[in-house]
C-alpha cells in the first residue's frame, strides 16, 4: 500500500489508472474511508489530499518462445462532459465541435441540452475545445484550452470560483475572496434568488464583469463597509454569518454544477 499526496490535476480516475484499477476501487477501499467522507465525488480532489493506493497485482501469462505473441493493454477511459450554454442558461444545441486530447481528436455536434460527452484517457489532464456556432465560418467561435481533473472541491474558494466561472459568472481564480469574486457571487445570488448574507447587504447592484478594478473596489467597499479586499485564503465553509460564501450558496452552486 502506497500513500500518495494529491497534486493539482490529479483525481481518483487518473491515480487508479496507474495501477490498473477503477476510481471506485480507490474510493471504496477501507483505507480511504476518511477520504470518501471528505470527498464524496471521486473525481474531485484537492491538492494535499491523501490517497492510499494498493500495490498493483502481478499477473503472469504464458507464451510460446517460437511464436510471436501479442499482448493488448486496455487503457481506462473516463467521460469528459461539457455543457454549452449561453449567459441565460439556454443550450447551444446542434453545434459542431472538436475536442482534442493528446493525439485523439473527437468530432461531433452538441446534444439538444448543449452537452458534449466523449471518452478520454483516465490520466488526461489537458485538452482543447473548439466549437462552431455557424458551420459556414472557418474559424471556431469558441477556441480554448481545457484543464481536465483540475476542479477543486466546493469547500475551497478556488472550487467555488471555478464553478462560478464555468457556469457563466466570470470571476478570478485567485483562491481568495477578492473584488471580482464578490461581484460574481452577487450575480449568482441574484440569478438564483438567494438572499444576501449580512456581509453583502447593500442597495447597490453588483458591478458587471467589464468594470475596472477601481470601480469594483468602490462597490465592494460599499457592500462591506470595510476594507475593499478580503483576504480569505484556503478553506471557507460558510460558518460565519458574515461569510459571503454561505451554505445555501454552496449547496445551490454544487447542485447546479454537479447535476450537469
């Protein structure tokens, strides 16, 4: 049994693939019982998490010395799922896409709900996505890199930021509750009819994403009646009534994101 400390971009699928196992084999292993309680989604880990990995089992195969033998290794796959939605949440249906992961190029059209779903190697950590809204256009309308397995858990600020950004509420990826993260939180609350916690009570509206940093700073100062920058590195679990990331917001955000 080997003890592994998780690095950014690793998940149970990629770790299990190294020893010929499935993600559920690690998730359900008795040695990882505490990890399973902490991380109920097996493919969402945080850097620093500890995973116990069983030693790989050795297997022998017989082969003739006077013949050529072929041994086939099946590389485990996982589902890569991407929801293509506009800023109102309406799906981009029937749009041509190309997903590139390593040397693999996957072509298709988005489903009626805007979903792109394809099988990729379990140990893949990077990819590329291109989407055309009009097949007549030579250049893709969406052309961006993908980070596979890099989503942090919802109890980390970085995990909240990534989900907000992926759901169309642009914010920073600083891992801190900074000005633009507060603005994104206000927009998400308004879009989902979530009441503001005391820290964000104000008659002002959240600034749109194109505001300058100074404008956002003015808004945050008014919203909090305190220092414009709130340093809150690492964990933020919504235990304080003044915490802008409270339990109702986390639950709603996770429900919307993990349900896709």
